[in-house]
C-alpha cells in the first residue's frame, strides 16, 4: 500500500495549487482525478486579473483572449458598452487550464493519476485510507478538491450545513465567417433577468461560451433562458454544442471545511463569489492556504488543520460576506443598479478595480463610511425572500 504525506482528491485549480506547493516544500504528494486528462469541465473559463495575480504560475500559454470591454444589457434590452484601458480578465478553457496546472504540479514532484475516481475515504487514528477502483492509498492528510459533487465532503461529513446553491447552464457556439471580431476583447453580460444570477457570453479562440445561471429554483427555466440569450446576441441556437448544467454550493460562514487531518478547497468548500459566480480566484487562494496549513501540520507545528478554516474565514469569507450583501442589493434594485453601471464612471472604475484585484469588497464597503450601516440594513432587508 502506497503512503503519502498528502493525498489530493481533484486536480482543478485548487487541487493542483495545493499539491504543487506541498511538493515544492518537500512533501510526498499524490493527486487523483476521476477523469482522464485533458478533460473539460462546466465553467465559463474566465480568469479575472485578480485571480491571475493569486497564482505564481504564468497562465500565458493557455490564454485565448484578453478582455478589456463589456457589452451590458438589462433584461435582454438594448446593450451599452464599457471599456477599461488595462486587461480585466483572461479567457481560457478548463480543458487547457486544468491540464496545464496539473503539468506544473507534476513538474514540482507531484505523483498524478488521472482516471482514478475516489470511491471512499476512511479516517482512523493513524491517517486516511483512500480507495479508488483498483488501488488503496494511505495519506497523513487529505485535501478534498473534487468539486461541488465530490466524494470527500460527503464521506467525511463536512459542509453538511450548506444551504445556498446556484445553478447554471452553458454551451459553446463556433465562431464563423469573422464573427468573432465583435467579441475579440469583449464579454457580454445580461443583468437583472435571472434571480440570483445573470447571462453571459465569454469569447474563446474559435468559439464563444454562452450561459445562464441563478438561484437553484430557476433551474427548470434555464434552457428557455439560454435560447432567449442566443436570440438576443444573434447566435444560431441550433449550433450550440456541449450544453451542460452544473450547480455551485455557496458557503455560509462557520460551515465546517476542515476537521482533523482533512480539509476542503475551491468548489468543494463552496468558495464561490456570490455576486459574480467566479470561483477561480478562491480556488487559487484556498489552494495556497491549504498547502500552508498542511505544511504546518506535517511539520508538527499544529495537531490539526483547523488553522486552515481560520485563514479562509479571515482572507476569503470577509470578501464573500460583502459580496452576499452586494448581490442582495443588486437583485432588489436591478434596474437602478444597471443604470448606475451605465452612467457612473466612478462605479465602473470601482468595479474594474475589484476585477483587477486593485481593491477588495471589504475596502469598498469601508469606503461607505457612515453609510455603511444603511447599506448593511438594506442588504439584510433585500436578502429576505431572495432564495427559495
């Protein structure tokens, strides 16, 4: 039976980051993924500049588009455009990004086995036993990076109190006859039409990714909403391929994501920005924090991985808490919010700063000064009845 300092279940951005950093520090690390690589994953494939700054890996080899503009509409109405002089986001595909990040982990010394779905995880006094279809592994620690539907959280009873969840449906449309020029540096966002979410178009090298998402209860309506989005953007719905849905659990503060010698990262921990639905920044950040916590545990500096949850609450949940408030206010007053987006250069600059990682949600809230109390009260009232 093979033994490791850490077994990482899942090799997306969070799993690959934690595995790579641990191996670089000298740990013996095994990374498992149920899919054979390269594999695709439901995701818009947008990496904000903020997210890009959260990793020490150069993402240039997998960047297909650089975004500086946004075409925005309200409830599929007439669009307006906003532009920023510096990049706001990079567009990639998860089949390329995840394979590239896994390669970086392997180069750092990680043992990677794809096509090895985790079947069960058992915890005892001496460590963890991880079973796949044909193999059994022992690990001093386990990092669950196996996404929203992963085995790790369920097997170990973590995030059992998860109450919030969003759903999304997306597909790809090929770019033909020069039609990609409109979207060369531009994303499209339709706001105000979906409770708890929005519609989008993200351009890639040879296609555009289109999708719709919102609170879980809107799931049965998403196919019709995707059709309406295609019509709004002038896309041939008959050419939409690879349509797939997925759900995103959203973590509430104090929901357990670490216990003993196991912890959860990325989507497995519900670490998604509630306002934007973006999760790659939190994936890179939680992967780093997980790697640091496991290093301390392996070195005997701590007797559990509890410090990881403390770090997440301090570094990420402070941001997610404010994002929840902004989401509640936006969806209570969507028309007004979009009007401010259109007319206020100051608001656009603040939003660009958030996307680029030059400011934070917490700093934005603090800038409200005395109005902060009014904002918090409005967010609390707006949140009532938002989710069913």
